[in-house]
């Protein structure tokens, strides 16, 4: 055997192994970047992309009519205010603004009613730090203007339906039409109680320590630790 060829043989094998490894690695990388036509088609037909549900902050306004001599809120207005505060606690962001008219015919009564509204808000559980009282100008001095309460509320909404960019009678593919799924997105946006759930999950509530201790004690004593649910008897006239 030629000694010179003997030394060249391992070097050629190493070069060949490196070349094969580079080819295999390039093939693997190319395979990772490839996307099948089926995946692209399904992505294009996703009605959630065509008609997404968006969450935005929109003002929620409550106008409280104030008479010339009304210095406090009536029981009926108190009930409306309680419903307004409950909505603020559930979906409101920021603070509640109590806007008092300035320059109106009922300005004096409106200022007293605005203070009364602020006190009612605090009694209903709204922190004082989240209550703002501000005036708004009324140009007509002979006009009776309301005390206006407002806050920003999270609302979910989907785009308007009824968009038909293509003639369905001339469709030659099996793709879903553009308006497909729009009504479902509209109904879902209208039914969502708290739009904040679309942004992120809610915080977990604290565990019931007493219930957990009771279940552990029952398990240690060999008792049945399953919860009991009340049963209702139903009758039928069939």
C-alpha cells in the first residue's frame, strides 16, 4: 500500500462525511420551512380572521335630569344610579366622571345634585379616588341641563355583515364565501358578558380552606368526602 495514499484516505472520508452532513442539514431546514397547500387554504378560510371580534373602550353615559329646585336624587334616579354603578364595577375602566352643568338655568340645583351623586357613588362602593367631578359649559342660560355621569366601558363588537365581494353564482372553488361566519361573530360579541375575558383569563379565586380541611378530615376518618347535591323530584302526568 502506498503510504501517501494511506494518509489521504481518512482525510477524504472526513471531507465526504462533512459534505453529507451539510446536505442532510439543509434538507431538514428546508423541510421545516415548507407549508402544505392544505394548511394555507384552511388559514385563508378562517372566518375569525375575516370577521374578528374587537374589544374597545366606549363611553357609557347616564343623564340625570335636575329640576330648578331639586337638590337631591329621587328614589327612581337612585335606582338608575345603582344599576349604572353595577355596570361600572363589572365592565368599567378608569373612573366615573360626574359632569355638572355650568351656566344653565338650574346650575345651583345641579351643583347640589352633583354632590349628592358623588356621595351615592361612594356609598355604592366606588372609591373616592375613582370619582371625578367636573363642570361642562352650557351656552343657553335659559336651558335646564342634566347632571351627566360617564365612564369608559369595555365593549366587544364585530365588523358589519352583508359584504359580498364575489358573485356566489360564479364560484368555481370550494372556499367558504366571504360573509360566512359573520353573523356568528356578531352574536358571540353581543352575548359576551365581560369583554375583558377576550383579552385575558380572570384571576383565580381564593381556595375555601374550611371546605378543604373538612374533606381531608373525612378522608382520614374513612368517610365519604364527595359533595352532596340536592335532588329534585319531577312528576309527569303522562
